[in-house]
C-alpha cells in the first residue's frame, strides 16, 4: 500500500497552515531583505555622489603626474609608469571589483610618446587637460583622464563600471554578512514568539477542557497585558450566554405554564361536550372551547413572534411609506374597535418614507394597537400618532382606558407579566414583543400619559439609517 502521497499531502497541509511563529520568522526574513536593499541603495547613492563630487580617477592621475614631475629621463619615466601600470592592473584583478584593464599613455613636452600600455589605441581626440571624459576604447566605454605638468602629458583610460555591475558586486558582498547575522536574529525571534504564545495555548487548552454546559468565567488570571482583554471578552461572552440560557429556561417554563391553562380548559370543555346530554351545556362548552383554542393560537403566534425577534438573522431594511402602512394596520383593527364603539384616530402626514425593518415595525404597531383596543373600555378612544424629526421616527399609541400604575411601568415589558385588575384576557407577551422589536431596531420605548388625563400611552423612538 502506497502511503507516500497521503503523507506528502499531510506535510504540505502542515506547511500551508498559517502559524504566528512562521509569520514572525517570515517577517524577520523580509526585514533582512529590506535592510539588504536599503544598504545597497545607500552604497550606490554614496558611490554616485563620490564619483561626481570627488572623482577618484582625477586624484589618481594627478598623483601619478606629481610622482613623475622630477623624472627627466624618458626611459626612467616609462619604467616608472610601466611599473604603476602592471601593479595597478594586478591589484585590479586580485580585488575583482573592477572590469577590464586600465591603459596608460605618457608623452613628453614635445609630444613624443614615452610609454603606452599594451593594447593602447589612439584616442579619437585628446581630452582637455584636467578633465574626465568618456569614450570607446577597444569597444568598451572608458573614462579618460588627461593631465599635464612641465615635463609630461599623461592620459589614463579606465574602464567604466556600469551601475548594474556595481550593484551586483555590492549585493554579493553584503549577502554573507546578512546570512551570518540571520541565525542570531531568527533564533531569538522564534523562541520569543513560541514562549510568548504559550500562555495563549494554555488558555485555549483550558477552554477546550470545559464541559459544553459550563458557562462560568474562565478563571485563567492572565498575567500578560495582551491576554487580559481576551480573557475579559470571554468572561463577558460567557456571562451573556448564561443570561440568555437563563432567559430561555425561564421563557420555556413560563410558556409551558401559560399553555397548560388553555389546554386544561380545552380538555375539560371537550369532556363536557362528549359526556353532557344537555344541549345548553354542550353549547356553553363549545363556546369556552373555541375561546380556549383562540387563546392558545394567539399565544402560540406571540411565542413565534418573540422567537423571531430573538433570532440573530435579521431581515434587510426595506423602503416603506410608513404613513400608508400604518393606515392599513389601523384598518385591520377597525372592526374590533367598531364592535366595542371605540374611536380610532390617526395623526400622521400623508406620506412618510423611511427604510425600516418591516417585521419589527409590524410587531410594534400591531401589539400596541391591539393592547390599546383590548384594554380600553367600550366607548373609549385610542389615538395613534406618527411623525419624523430629523433621523428619528416617533410612533405613539395612547388610550383613555384604566391605565397602568407608575410602579408597574417597567414590569409591563416583562414576559408573561400581566397587571392586576384587568378584565381583558391576554398572555402577557404583547409588550415584551414590543420591547424586543424596538431594541432590535436600536430604538427606545417609554410608558407615559394617556388621553385626557386617563389611560396610558406608549411612545416609541426609532433611529433611521443614514440616507433613509
């Protein structure tokens, strides 16, 4: 069985997996490359400045002329220059830093040639004395020095080194130093990163060893400043999860309790309908059964609405004429209000365009209007108002019903909480749904005064997104 391919693939996956240690080492290597490039650039710039402001060939040629100034014998002058020629080119080849061979020509005051390097070719024109020019010699660009004193005229043809050759040579000369320094830098970096990540690995191991239902604080007591925010964030996350689990547990318990009551009524009334021989009792039992079924259906729908509002997946906001939509919502509540002679009124502009979370807005408006109609006595009034101020949408629903005591203003938003003394039936979820929907939209809801010094009012502020 051939296991080489899986093993190679596993090795490749291991190498391809990003790690902080490898990332740090690669960063140091890139820093070395950057240092190498910066040093090379600095050397090149210095070289360019040197040959421009202080040409070495000029100084060298002047020095050779000074050494020949006291020599009067052409043979001695030629021998001296020949020695200089040989020594200079030997040294040039030993250093291997300069290309080609330097060429020399020496003439006396009368223009007679005293010495010429092997391979010297006559120049197209003699350069002006005391200058540095460039011309082709033997097919290669040379820098030409021309100098003169009382006895001798010296010409030096020095092969010009190209910028590419200079950069190549110096790049090679810098590289060994960087390679020598690399291990002494990379090893401490690797050790420091590895040791620095050890507390993080310990924290990860501690979290991995926890039970799935353990939402207590991590208890790691991080000593390092960089790990403290992570530990605090994890503790905060676990605290939020604990609260959510506790809320869900309480929600399930309360929901089970609320559903048990109408289910008991349904069971009892169904038993009466099945066993009773009296038509009137069966009729009453059927009416109670239908009421219990309607209450159970309403409760189930509210539980679904509340679960949808708790869902992290939120629908995208959509453009909406809120005023037109609110008129349609009031039209749905109108039959129930007319049956009890409750007057519904709306104070809103003709149009009010906004970009909103429509399901959340529906939950707010329908529950507030339904609560107001449900708890307002026959012949009462329910007033709905809508307006926009800058980037805030204001929605209010007020009635002149029995009202809510000030001590219960905050508790009415709790799930399954119903105040005392109410005749109307309900599940105690309507205002909890309103608060959850308002929070999802980033708004606020407050309890305030009702109509004509009576009843209660609910005032909702919803911030609108930019450009809405």
